């Protein structure tokens, strides 16, 4: 699990946003620089498309810019950014599904898988195995209902605590726990069904 | 595995349990092989969820966002022609009011029917002419002569 998000930036974030609301572009640029990697990463994990993720992250920051003078400091800014990003990505996925008349998972087949496996192994068979695992994970996650998918991605890949996820998605911690339970159960079933294909690749 | 146990094990896996509760559960895992097996299965499943690390935002991303935000704000602040001056606003309001009034007249069914009835009762000049022309000339002469 990745490390938990730092919280000491909270006050500075809101102060910067207030300054951005008064027209301070440098303050806004600092907010973007501070959160851009995190937001692009989240969007990419939800959309599975680099270019769309960059567009989505940009749109989220522009929303923040437009609301800079109106947003009242509440909790941590990144949870607001994460919430807007999650909703924005799910809206994009819904539109994509309507336009393509395909389930979300099918749109991922031709997409490049991203960075090389973390072990940096040059062995092609190990790389192939890692890619198969990624593909299986991605397909399984893509087929989860939105609520479960959001909780799982935030917990597993963004390293948020239950409290942070609850704050981001504006649900209770109990709901986070429940969605995570159902997500794991669904993934377990999906992994059972794809196991023969994955093991062939290994 | 029941839901309560799974949730507890998930919380243990994520470091979400208070220290005292986590210690108790770890003790149970030592004592109960079945529970330990369940925990290992869950941990294995959790760790098997692998995705490649997404690339960070490209260089210059923040400046691109800033430029786009500036552009959006400029568009938002740019006054439309009809709201730019007081005269423009008055003219727009009058046009709107005129349009609404005209629409209301056209849409009123009773008035439209009355107008049609009036036309039906009163012959036009052309109709009067042709009615007069259809009358025999002799008749009119005789009438005049007598």
C-alpha cells in the first residue's frame, strides 16, 4: 500500500486557493503543481487512458480555479479535488459507454499498459506475466460498480485511509468498509473465472 | 468467511484497527489456523491486485492548466453584446417584450376566431365587385328605367 497522504498541507492549500480566488495565478500554479501527479494518477487509474486522464485532471483544476473564491475551507483540499476528479471520471466513463455501445472493460484492450513491471526484469516471460496480471486486475476493477471501484482504487492504489475515503466520497466509514467487502468478493469471483487464462500466460 | 471477520481482517490488513484490537486479532491468528489461512488468502488477493504505476503529470502541465484556466475566465468575463451597455440592455428588453406580446396575440385562439368571423361576414371589395358584375345588365337597366 502506498503511503498515506500528508495532512500538513491543508492550511496552505486553502490559503493558496483563497489567493487564487483573488487573482493570484502563482498561488493557483502552486496548487496545481502540488496535486497534479496525484490527480493525474487517480484519473488514469479510473479511466485507463493517459490522454483522457490528463484532460480530466485539467478540467478538475479549472473547476477549482473557477470556484477558488467561493469554496469554504472544509477538511482537506485534496479530498475535494479527489471527489471532483472521481465524479468527473465516472461521467466520462458513462459518456464513453454510451458513445461506444460497449462495456467499459472492452475499451481497454488496445490501450498501452504503462510503465514496465516494478522488478525491472528483462526476462520477456516475466514481463508478459506481469502484463497479464495487470490486464486481469484492470479488467476486473473495470467491471466493478462505480461505488466499489472508487473505494477500491482510493484504498489500494491511492493509499487513503477509510476516513479519508469517506471524506472524499462523502459517505460513512461503514459504507467504505461495506463497499470494500463487496468489491473484494466480486474481484475474488472474477479472479476465479480468469485464473486459467492468467496461469497460461505465466 | 463471514462478513464481520472479513471486515476485521481487512481493517487489520489496512492498518485501520486500534492497536489493542489489532494485537488481540494477531494473537487469534497465531492460535487459530483457519483464521490465519483466511487472512493469508485475503492478503494474497489484495496483493495480487497489481497495476502499473501511472506516469506523473508531464512537464509544463501546470502552466498548461493555468493558460486554459485564464482562457476560460476571460471567456466568462467577456461581456456579451447585449449586456455591454445600458442602451443594449434596454433594446434587448424591448425586443423581448415585443416578441412576447406578438407571440401572445398570435397564440390567442378567441381573437383569431373573431378576426376570421369578421372576414367571413364582411365581403371584400373584390367579392362585392364580382357579385355586382354577375347581375344581368338588362335587369339593372329596366329597374333604372322603371
